[in-house]
C-alpha cells in the first residue's frame, strides 16, 4: 500500500519575534518572510520554509509556482493553527482549512451542486484544492469540473485518478489527494521546530 507522510506543526504558540530564530531558514527565506505584513501569514510562511528545508532539502518552483523536488513529491498547506506537509512517491496535494463561516457566493465558484453546512463546504473545498495542488496547477484549475460528492475516495480530474482521504482534527478539515486509483496509508506525525 502506498504511504503518504503527513507532518503537522501547531503554530498557535509562535509569536512574530520567534520567526528569526526558526532554524534552517536561509537569508532568502527570511527576506521573503519579512515582506509579509500580517503576523499570522508571516509565521505560516516561516514554518512552511522550515518544513521544506528539514524534510525536503533542495527544491525549486514549477511554472505555477508550486515547490517541486527531484527526489520526492510533496505539498504544503496552512490554516490558522496548522502548517501541514505531505510527502509521497507520487504527485500529492494537501489542503487544510478551519471550519468557519464563509461567503455564500463562494459556492458558485466551487460547485454546481448544492452544499450543506460549513463542514460540508470545507470538505468539498479542501478535497478539490488538494486535487488541484496534486495536479500542480493549484486554484488556476477548473475547480467546478471535479464532482463535489463524495468528498473522499477516487476522483477524476483531467483524465487522471486521485484517491482522496479526509480527516477532521478539532475544527479543521484535512484533505490529501494522491495521484492513484488505490487507497493509501497516512503516516501522520506532529512535528516540532527543532
């Protein structure tokens, strides 16, 4: 069975002044982080750089600005309290979102199908975004062309098959999409900055 390694870092205790002491960040990483005004986004970006440096090493950006590695497939996501890194031997996408209220007009962007409550909305959203991220195109893709339901299992997008798994931790939905038509195992670990 395929395996996807998922590393989660809870960032709710980090403060802006902690950013400069996060290990492994390059001078370029810190310059990029310091361009960000919002404290929460600055911390998320710094932890994203840390995870990529610690677990991926060298990487570059594709034409859609997706970080890629010659050694492995990976993807990163963040939302409020969590930064998540998924690593696999096949194209993989991860998306995490906090369940919260949302603007109803987003449903028109996301789906032609009716969507229920906030949890259902974010299950659909994270599933579709994880697939588009696994495909390497991100939200530039045709998000409506992916069937909304069911939100897990085998999904098709641009003649490719993706197996999607979802989980809920507290009030967060995590979706992982692996380019495969078979189930996979998630090896989840809570990471620390060290």
